[in-house]
C-alpha cells in the first residue's frame, strides 16, 4: 500500500499538468503551458523519490 500512494499522487500531478498544457495551448497562454510543464516534471520527480523511499 505504501508504494501505491506516491504513484497515484504522481499520476494525478501529471494529469493536472497535461491539462494545464492543453488548456494553455488552446488559450494561447505560454505561462500556463510553462506551469503545466513544471508541474509534470515536479510530479515525476516527487513520485520517483516517494517510490524509492517506500522501497527502503
């Protein structure tokens, strides 16, 4: 169970980031796209860290 929570949170963060990138592209807002990319990268990094800590 402890390995599932970081994966779910990372997936939620990536999904929210993808939504921000798509919405920013439709609205022609480069700031929203950048925030979405930062959110995606951050979610992946924190998800990997959480998984690595859960396996110790």
